[in-house]
C-alpha cells in the first residue's frame, strides 16, 4: 500500500511570538521540512516616508524614532547626518562625541534584545530575556537622563544634540560601564557552551558571503558570513576615525556566528563608549541654526552602521522647509531578501532561530 | 574612507563597451539610458577593477515631469562606491528593466518602489505590492497623491 503525501501550507503570524512584531510567513512544508516560503509584509506600514514630506526637517526626527523602536538613537543619527550633508554643515565636536556615545549605547541595548529573544526562541524561556532586559534598562535610564524619554528619544538634532549631558550623567555612565562587561561575560558563560544552543545554531541557517553580498545584506549578518565591512571602519562618519575598536568577523555565516558576533560587538561598543567618555571635548553641543531649516536644492544620502545594518536616508530638497523626498534604506527590510533561500530545506523549528538570528525589527521593515 | 568612483572614468569605461548607454554625467553620479541598464549593471558587477557586487540601495523620486530611479553601488573589496540614475518620462505606466538577475538584493526594493511609487520593473520575478494590499488605488509616494485628513 502506498500512502499519498502532499505539501501542506501553514500560515505563521502575523500574531506569533517568534515573529518579533507583526510579520507573516506563508510556508509550504513537506512533513517538517520547509519547501517554500513567502514573507508577507505591511502590517505595521505607517507611511513614514510620505509623512516626512509634509513635516519640517526638524519634525521628521520624531518619525525616525518610530522606525526601529529598539534602536531609535541610530535612526536619529542617520537622519540628521543626511540633513547635515544636504546643508553642508557639521556638528561641533562635542555634539559628535555625544552622538557616537549614544549610538554605541543603543547598539548594546539592541544587541541585548536580539540575544534575549533569540534565546527565548530556542526555548530558554524567560530567564535570559529578563537578564538582557535588566541590562537594557540601565541604558534606557541613561537616555531618560539626557532627554527625558526612554524609547522615543528624539535626542539628536541637525547640527548636534538637543541638550548637553546633565551633571548626573557621567557618574551614572561610570557605574554602568563598571558592571556591563561582567554582565556580558555572564551571558556568554551562561549560554555559549550550552549543548542545546550549539546543536541548534552551529551550521544551521548558513549564509555564504557571496549570497550575502549579492542579496544586499548588511550589518552583523553580513559580517558573520566573513565579509569585513563595517561603515564605522570602512567609511568613518562623525568621530569614529579617532576611536580604537575592532570589527569582529564570523567564519561560517551560521546562526552561531551571528549570535556570538553580537556578543563581541557589544564588548567593542563598551570600549567605544569608554573612549568617548574619556576624550569628551568641551564646547558647544549644537550649532546655532534657525528653527526652520531650508537646505539648498539637491540630494544627499546619509548612512550609519545601525545595529541591524546600514541605515540610510536619501533626502531630496527643493529648497523649502520640508523634504521633497525622504527615502529610507531600511536594513531590516533588505536583509529579509535572503530569508527565503536561508529557510528552504530546514525544519520548522529551525525557521524560528534562523529568522531570529537575522534580528529584524518590524517597525523598520514596514515603516 | 569609501572613495566615490569618478563619474567621468566610469562613463568612459562603460562607453567603450556600450557606446550609447550613458546619457549624462555629474561629478558624482551617472545618468543611464533605461534600455541598456541591465547590461551596464552586469558589466559593473563583473568587471574586476570595478567590482560593484553590492547594490546597497534602490530608491525612486517623483519629479512630476519624470521619475528618477537611483541605484547605489558599492565594492566591498576596493571600497569605492557610485550612484546610477535612470530617468523615466512616462507617467501612466512608467517602467525600467529589473536588475534582480544582477543583484538579488533588488528583489524586495523593486517591489517597494513599485508599490509606493508605481514604477514597474520589467523582468522582475514577482512584482506585486509589498506593504499595501492588492486593490489599493494609487501609489502614495507620488507627488500628486495627497494625504487625506480625517
């Protein structure tokens, strides 16, 4: 007797804990093995690019907070850099140092979230996530100190930052810097040698360097595949060329590399924050600019190495007070191009970890 | 620092292979003829000295008289970059050739441009809306699409 078999299509999401937001996958399974994947986007589409066209250049900063809500500082930074490039100005040195410091704190917070949720997806339910949340909370407290908000910071401005560092900030930062390296070590010790973790990540979800480059993948996912490309080193912006840090590179491009690489990047970010604190120059934190900015007609592209990859803003100005066009190059969205190829042939349980290892944020995917 | 590949040099290299492909040059960018776009992109990717193997960003701008599609290319090996622009003067059904066969990274980005700006891509394997739903009328990022206040 022969049993008749046929592939079954399963709908996963948009409301599903492992999709980290509202993401939907239509997956065709042969038994437990993935045959085909179709990602469905748009559940969080708010039309940020259109909304930007009817706001002034300063008001658009508030929209960028709401793109990647796990890393609002770097979104701020990419946008203000694009406007500054459009206007041909540069923030004063102190402003740049503060911005880089905030961006690196943000990177630590974002990677902590990725690690916490990645482990949660693999069944380490609750505990690691609570640890990473605890560490992230310290960073959000620092943000609250400088700008009054934890998530929707809107801290960076064209020409600098909104306010100078308050006097209580530096002692709080020192307390944070004293304990975070130990906490990162704890996380690594707790998990990196774990047999279950290694079985579920080593050689799972392979992404070759060739496929990553051709698929426009950027950020940790690209570096885990062995491509040495970090905008902070390859095309330094702000004051990154005055700082010492290393760019960790992976070898195999599997889940494990993408996970461990982020642990290492957090350590490098701690180094950068420490240097910023020590080298912090005096002087103004912000340029004196008019309330309504009118950049000259033209276009400019500003980009930063955000925690998820290259985040860029392509701005076109017609000389008025609002951007004529504000196009966002979203790393989360573009990194998903390779998702289908990465998933086919793996099992349902691996799908969750492979997707988690890419670390996408749906606010930034759908915009 | 990522070096901006000089546009004149690049235009010269392209013209030796495809004499009619370059429409215009600006200091930092190239304007290409839409019909030769895919050939030129393939050449830019495969040439050893150019090595533009990554399409970093693909955006479109509506200038009312024409649409401009902007391609940002990077070579990770040589650390240089360039910008290509293609102008489309049609408004009802504008389209440019798809570059998905050259860079897979164009796949979702072209779908996004099609969805929000309404510029089609000939030869795209799966060209349909990505953020908005099928049946949505119009393309919101066009300048003549006005936001409605409640």
